[in-house]
């Protein structure tokens, strides 16, 4: 490749031999060709490192960086430091993108001079259905806006309260914007991508979103989100809300209440995953119920006005929000959780 690429696509890779070919193929078949693909092997112990090197031999736009295992945040940082593109995009190695993504996001970003762009995301459960039949994971409307203080708060609410919006999936960042504001990822913490996006919201002057679906999130068994312990989740939530508190001007109690609601939402997200066995769901619930620190979070969530604001920001239907708040207030036992999930999310469970 001669000259600087328009886009640096950064893919952290850790033991992804089963998914890597599909992911990389979706990138290499993009209509816009002026990009580099940086595969960051994060200390994989399977065949992934060999696959990365073989791919690089086949296409000179691919570069491979091998490093010791330090997690996705550190891997993305390695990719940022190695990148040469005018824009940066992150793709997880078990996900894939749809044709036209680079061309559409790049054209809008260049025309509108945005700091970052967002596209809509669908979720693939591995059941071989057409994209238009997949569940919406992140759904945007077409918008370009300059960030006022009011809009900054709204964007931060969106990323901090809507866990799905916290992902870097489907986004195109200006490299200059990332470098000037030192928007590297925090390491050794869950939700490093949400923390990164909050920092981006704080620094951004102009952002955009498109309704087109270009990124497919693959909800695979064994994903990191389903193996977290409660202390990891609480540490992440505290970091997110402390960051938000520093720029939003809201009260500490409101911040903690929002954090509590998000943690409960994370638990219910785990239970809704159909790839998890009933026993695995039971283990998730037991961790949440027995951990003292999380019990204290549950109590903070019982604030109706704060919950309503949370519901408004995350786009909950009024019926779902009403039932969810009643559920939070009655969250005292394993049976409460499974009964609520069974009725409102169609999840079967059993007690261990």
C-alpha cells in the first residue's frame, strides 16, 4: 500500500480461530479499498496467530502485531499506536460487517467533518436467519449535530445508561480526534469500550449517526460478558459513573442510582441470552443476590424519578419500564428474578 490509508481497521484477536475467517472476509470485501487492517494477536493460544500471518501474506493491507495477553482494551491501544489511517474503526474478531460500511460512514464523516460516526447494529444468535430478521442491537436515526453542553449530557446519558450504545461496534472515529484527546482505552477493566465512548462524548464537538445497519454483533456462547463476576461489574460501573459525574453536574445519589439500574440491567441481559443453560443462568443470579455490594446497589435503584429518567434515555416502553421498576422493588430472591424473566422475556429457569 502506498500513501496513508483512509481507515485503519483494528481487530483484537484472542483465541478466535472459529470466527476469524468470517470476520476478516467481511472486511476484505468492502467496496472502499483504501484501508489498512491491523490484526492484534493478544497472546492467543489456538491457531489464530498462524491464521493472522497467513492472511497478511495474502493481502498487503493486513498487518499483524503479536503481544502478550492483556485484554481487549490493551489490544485496541496497540492497534491505535500502530495505525496510520485518517479514521479508525474497531471490529471484534467474532463479529462481522456488511457491504458498504466503509464507503457510507467515510463519506458522511468527510462531508460533515465529524469527530465520530455511529451506525446501527444487529445481533446474530447463530441461527442462520436473514439480516433483516435479526434483532436490533443498536438502532440510530440519521442525525448530524454540533455538541452543546445539553447535547453532551444527553449523549453521555445514552452511552452510560444504554449498555449497548457503550460498545465501539459500528463506529468510525477521526484519528486526529483520538490522538489530540488521548482517547486510549482503559486496561484491565470490563466495559473499557463504554468508558472510551464516554470520554469521546466529553471531548467531541460534532458527531453523527446513520440508521443503516452495517455491523453484526455475534452473540456467541462463552463471550466475556457471560463470565464476569460481580466485583468486575461493580468496578466497571463505579468507573463509568465517576467519569460521568465529573462532567454532568448531577448529584452523586442520582449517579449511583443510574449505576445500580445498569448493573441490574446487565444481569437481566445475561438471563435473556438463549445460549446459556439454565444452570449457568442460575449461577449468574446467585452471584448477584449474595454479593453484599450489589445488594446495596439494588437499594439505590429504588428511586422512581431517577428510574423514569433512565427509562426515557434508554427508550424503554412504558409497560416494560413499569414492570421493570416493580421488579427492582421486589428484588429479594432467586424466584423473583426467574419469575419476572419467564413472564416478560420468555426465559425458562430452574433452581440449582
